[in-house]
C-alpha cells in the first residue's frame, strides 16, 4: 500500500509541475487585478471591505509564491505536492471571498461585478491547471462554491429568480467541466507527441553516434592504409590516391551527419581560444588554390593582412565554415574566379570580421536562397546528381556561425554569381608565448617510447600500431580493458592509447583503475574516441586521461598528442 501511495504522489507531482509553472506566471496578473480593485475602492470611498481583504490576500499570495518555488526546486517534489494543493485551495478561497462583500453592496453593478470576478477566476484556474485534474479541482472549487452560496449569504434566498440563477450556475459548471476535459485531452496529446518527438530525436542522435563510431574504424584503416602505399610505384600511388580520396569523402560526409546530430540535440559546442586569424584564412585559401587552378579558376584573397591577427574564437569551426564556402564556390563555378574578401567591422563598440566568398557562377534565385540553409536541401535533384554531397554543409555552417556569435548570409550577385558573407566577433587575442626549443630538446627522451594500444577492434589496433612504429615506438596491444590492466601490472609504459567505447569495461573505468595505483599510475593516457563532444572530453579528463585524439586518427594528430603534450582533434 505504501509503495502504491508513493507512486500516486510521484505521478501527481509530475502532472502538477506544468500547473505550478503556469500558476507562477499568473501571479503578476493576480497582483495587478488586486491593485486595480484597491485603486477603485480608494476612488469610490464606498468599499471599506477592500482593506481587510488585501491584508488577507497579500500574505496568502506570498505563501503561494514560496510554495511554488519550493516545489519546483525540490529534489523530491512528491513530498511537497500536498502543501501546494492546500495553498492553491486557500488562494482561491481568499481571492474569491471578495465576491461576497461586492454582492452585499446591493447594486446591480456590484452584483454583476461579483459574478464577473468569480467567473474570471474560474477561467484563470482552468488555464493554470494545464490539464492536471487535482490542481483544477483545488483552484476552481472555492470559486464555484462562492457562486452557489453567495446569494444565500447576502439574503437573496427569497428572490423569485434564484432558481434560474442556480440553474445558470449549474450550466456554467457543466461548460467549465467540458472545457477542462477537452483542454486536458488536447494538452495530453500535445505532451505525448512532444515526448515522442524528443525520444525520436534522442534515438536518432544515439544511432548516428553509434554508426559514426563504427564507421570510423574502416575509414581509419582506409586512410592510413592508403598512406602506406604512397611509397610504391606509379600503380601503387594511383591506388593510394583513390583509396585516400574515398576515405576522406566518407569521413567528410560522416562528420556532416555527426555535426548535424549534435546541433539538433543542442550538444554542439564551440571553443574560445587565441588564434592567428590572418594565418588561418591565408592557409585555408592556399589549401584550395590547387583545386581551383585544376578547374581553370582564379582564387583570390583580399584584405587579409589588413584584418585583425590575434583573436579569440574557435579556429577549427571557422576553418570548417570557410572550407565549406570556398569548396562550394569552386564546385559551382564553371569559369572565372572565386574571391575571398576580409573586412573589419565595429558594432556596438565590438569588433567583428566579415569574410565574403563570391564566385562568378550561375548565381541564386530568391527561392533558392530561402531554401539554401535548410538541412538536406541541394537546390533540386539535378544539383544533387551533378555535384553530390549530403546537402548539409551550408545548414551546419550557418548554425556554427550563430553558435560563435555571428551569422552566415547569402546574396545573389546577379551576373557576378553568388556571394556568402560570414560575420564573426573578433575580440582581441594574445599571441602564444615563445617556446624555448633548446630546453625542449634537452627534455626529449633518447630512447624509443613504449606504448600500450587498447582497442576492442583488431583493425584499429593494427592501424595505430603501424603509425606508432613509424614514430619509432615500441608497441604492445590489448583487445579489451581487462587485458590492458593485466599488461599494466607487468610492464611500465610511456603512454597508453585507450579506446573510450569498449564492450564490458569501457576506457573510462579502465583509466580510473589505472590511476588508483601500480606502475602506470602516472602514465599519460590518451583517449581514442569517435565522438569528441565537449561532454565526452570532460568525462575522459575526469576519469584521469591526459589527452585525446579523434577517430579516424591522423598521424599528425597522434604525434602531437604523444610528443606535443596537448590534446588534438
């Protein structure tokens, strides 16, 4: 019986939460009505009952505010629900009591005012209940009782029209009840639809994260296997280029899907670090110059050296958006040029940088611009077949720009093609401190590093081992966390590469156990993860990991994580 009662109060607290939020929003309205009534009483000098009423209503209103705040912030709200329901009933009784002296004033206007006061309070309670039956009954019962009892209290029981009034009150109660039941069904259906949509979004995000994690393993092998073929003959180099291009294309499309999933789930974050914006823009444009030249296009950069240099922001996301804009401009331009123009702006005493990417392609219609930043849009089936891609790049780019405090807009340049303008805040940044290369060289270890690679997938272990051996490291491998802990008891390693997601014991728990003691208690542990979200990185650091690399792992990133002393992507 006790368990069933606790479950009842728990369900009631869940249903009541929306009503509590709604009633909290109604408090300013009720206070406004009370103030207006007091002002009317002062102006007419014929309503002495308003002063004692306000002395009762004011404290009850404060108690209601306290009760709602306590309920909404309580870790166990089911323990406070009874108090809130009692306060709701008392609040309705205190507010509706004003109808009795109004009716006793004895004029048709004051009697009508009493009825309007109670009727308005009933509908306010109806709206504030948010489909919670108990909250509705507690808030509306005193007002309906006042409607029935007041004529008898003020001595109108001999009025020949009283039966008609009572009948009207009954019909009013019936109407209010039917309205509540209709609104309750509507609200419950809306909540169920919203919960289903949220569950579907969460399931989709989890699915994309799982698929992303699984696909990064073969992509990792493709990209790094292609790199090992580059040293062979011409046929090997051609095969290597083909494999590498396919792997990079798969990785780009996978990253688009993962980024969109993070944005839709509200889990996408941006960094705020000092970086060289001039170098970032110049290097990005230089990266695309060969692609433009191979297509017979000119790629021109203007104004970069006049723009800000050291700024605070997210260089990886800026580069991602800029890569997408330049890539699209080259893709959709048959001949002519692509121009990247950098301009510094000042708005509300804040510095911004505007990066404009214009091309001499076919341009954009108003309808295309309206659909341009919608996910999965590619301006039509013909465009998708001709140019490929996921159709997510521009939608992701604009969301990233807005997450960084800026925006991305598109304009039709008419005969001059299309223009995209990326505007971002550019607060003053600081250059990095000078590095003492002589001291760094003195600290370098003359012997080969001993590295333990922990991953449940054989392809990942082999791929990481090949990269590490190319760095001159001595490699041991473990296929799961238990094998890794056993190896760590026997040998001391200079570094451990730990896969985060493994069946059974995951990499986080394995890292926590390694930090508890043993020969590898202080050994750097680098997380190898396919979902490098801020939440997952924070979890890795909390578990005792010292850095991280993102799958598919690139040799440069792995080298920086091992020898650069920092995390990488």
